C-alpha cells in the first residue's frame, strides 16, 4: 500500500476495531461471524485481511490473547482454575494443553515459578538490577 | 567482542504512568519490577516479540546520579521531546498507527514513505520519541 492509497484507511480501521474488540472481550464467548459482521466484511474477506495484517487468523489471535492474559493473571498470583475461566476457556483441559503448547510448561508449573521469582524480586531486588546502575545511582545504600 | 544488546535505558517522568503506557498502550511485557527504596523501581519491559531485550524505564530523581539542578534540566528536556531513544518495527504500520492512535498515543509524524520502508514517529507519555517502521519488502 502506498501513502496515496492511505485515505482508504476505513479498511484498516475496521480490522483494527475488530482486533481491539478481541483484546477487550477475549473473556467472553466470541463468535468470529459476529466480529466480521461488525466489521462489515464477509467472513472470508475478514479472515483474509486480518491474517494479512496480524499474521494470525482471528481465532488464532483470540487464543493467543487468552494465553497472554492467562500469563498476566498467573503472574499476579491468581489460581489456575480462576484464570482458566477468567480468560474465556471452557475447560481446564483445553486451557492446560494450549497453555503448555504455547508457554512450554503447565499453568500450575508456571504459577509456581512466577511465585518464586516474584518473592526473590521482592526480597532481593538487587539480584535483578545491573550492579553498575545500582552503584551509579547509589541505590545499594538504600 | 561485544555480542548483543541486553538492555537500554529510557528516562521517564513517572514510572506508574510509564508502566501503563508501555504495557497497556504499546502492548509490551513487564520483565522485572523490583523495588528500590520507597518511591523508585527497577522497571523493565520488553517488546512483545523480543523478550531478550529489556527497556529500563528509569526515573529521573535526585541522588548520586542527578543533582537537583540536573533533575530539573533533564525533566524539562524530556518534556520538550528532546530525546529520541530508538526505533521499533512492526509488521503493518497503518494498522499499528490506527490502533495506537485509538489508544491516545501521540504521533509526531504519521506514516510516511521512506527509501527503507514506511516510518512514523510517536511519543511516550513522558515525551520521549521513537520511530516506528514497517520495512520495505526486499525485492
């Protein structure tokens, strides 16, 4: 696309709105048909454009957003079962298997590792701060 | 021999506001959020697809590094938009531009064709500016 064509940005606006809709409503049961209707596209055209821009189909993107938000909630110390339903999965098994495929560990294993790291960061923050910065800023004296 | 960049610093005026901007508007991930005393943190974020490079969002505060006068001078320069800290890349600049604009990100330059691709310039919540580029396809 050239900048001369850019005034046709309604296309982009529609797709971006659909992406933002997923970002904001990932926890609900999202029907891709409804999103393409909202975006005033045929389902086929919508999926093709969405994938061209974001590198994933809307369904793949929705799954990725759910996993990213699950990571965020687990990092904030929420229990695995709560996280599973809070990000829109309907069963623990589907959540667990997708999470493991994407992240490389089970949700409970990830939660445990995050809890340990968080405790270390809180208790021994200077293990996570480059020494030269701590020295230059005088933080180590605090 | 230096092998790679692992972190870089961006001075910000307010870490809570910077956290919100970089995480909720740009979509970056928090890497480390460690307390330093009462009002300061070692806060680093990473671009979504580049978890190995941390951006340290450092507070400009009076201490061993900055005198009171330096804090005032640096703060003023940041606010004026003096500092450009680097460039980010995206797959589709027009979509990214629309999304960030809809989230209230200020652009100093809308997407514009350059010989190397299409580039825009945006500012963070403190006033630091960054280029945003979609590289031209190699022919």
